[in-house]
C-alpha cells in the first residue's frame, strides 16, 4: 500500500516540479484513506484475495493478449497521472476547470475508488489477470455491484481517471483519460470471450446482467 502511494506520488509531483501543490497532497490523502479503508474491507471479506492480487501481472494460463493489454493499461494510467500533473501545473493546454467542476472530479475519484473496493470485497476471484482460477474453485459472482454491472472494477477506474484529472485542474487530462479507458474496454471484450468459453454459468449471468461497463449503455 505504502509502495503504491509513494509511486503514485512520484508520478504526481515529479512532473509538477514542485511539492507546494495543495491539490496534489489532497489527492494523495484521499487515495491513502480509501486504500486503507478498502484494504480492511477486502481483507475481512476476502483475505486470500490480497495475496492473489499481489502476484506478478504475468502469470501462467493468462492469454497473451491480456498480458499486452494489462501492461499497456498500467503504462497509460501512469502516463495519465504524470500528464495531468504537468498540464495542471505548467502546460495548461485546455485551461483549468472551475472549482465546482474540480470538486466534482474529486468526488468522482473517491467514488470510483470506493466502487473498486466494493467490487473486490464481493468477488474473491477478482485477480489482476485474466485466467480461469480452477485451483480456487472459480465461480460466477453476481452479488453486490456485480448484480447491476458485469465489470464494476473497470467502471470504477473509468470514473476515477477523469475525476482525478479534473480535480488536479486539467481538462486535457480528462480528455486523455479516454486512452486508458479505451484499453479497459478492449480488455473487457477479451475477458468476456475468455469467460464465455471457460467459466461455467457466465453466459447465463451475462444474459441476466446486460451492462458491461456503463449501465444501460454498454
């Protein structure tokens, strides 16, 4: 947790070229608070999931395409943090949003992060990679946020990324968040093809819960 916070802080403050940045520190504080809460919540419900998600992002049984998409998403997310920081403090390519929009962005960042934690609490099989976890008795999860959207982890990320950029003060960053969001959408297509073939009960679940990422839209 602390290692992630330190890495996030590096991508945030190094491009800003300053530590005297109140919004950056507020974002760090919100991130740390939600991650502490989320870790406690997930550990109480799915203690083995913490260890599973700490494993390498390249694993046996993982489709080659997922290896590419996962690494590309991670790189694009890191780049988004750095770009949003640089744009908010120095570049100002599309200007800065007003305070009300920035505050909405912080709410989106927090809300998306909470949704991710709730999804992890509900789904013991929400590991970082796409693979059929036969050794863990992999089954379909249809409760909690999975009852109304099939990929709440990705939905949370799709919400928090533009929210982060808006809070920092970067319209350009909010636009750029479409890149990692698009990678997540491509990963959903790959993951669903895999689950339809390999996970018993998933086609029936997909028939009941129609929305993949955005309720009522896709």
